């Protein structure tokens, strides 16, 4: 759902929310789809949970994914920096 003012309307767990904050409505829709998907997964795992609890479970799941991704990115950055240092040393020795 598009919003005429550059935002988007997204449906999350049966409720439509008008969102703004990105010049790309497609990006906002993808965010909404991701949150909706996580809430539905949480509902599958905890069918008797109320909407607030499902939202918290979905948020925790997304936060866990974010933290893991950041840790992985940091490990990759450190490995890359170490490799650059090794190659720089080899180049210095060769010159």
C-alpha cells in the first residue's frame, strides 16, 4: 500500500500502520513485511500469547539477528584488517 506523501501503509499482524521516514516506500513495506513475518512466527510458537507479547518476541528475535550480524561483521572486519597487514608486510619485504 502506498501513501501519497512518500510513506507507505503496511499491514503488520492484521493492523494497518501508516509509516514515514524513508524516501523509498518499498523499503518501508519490506520492513513491515519482516516485522509481520516475525510476529506470525512467534504466534506459531506461542499461539496463546497476546499481541503485545508476540511483538516483544518478534523484537527480541530481530534484535538477536542484528547483534549476531554485527558480531559477524566485526569478525570479518578484524580478519580483513589482519590480512591487509600481512600483505602490506609482505609487500614491504619484497621492495
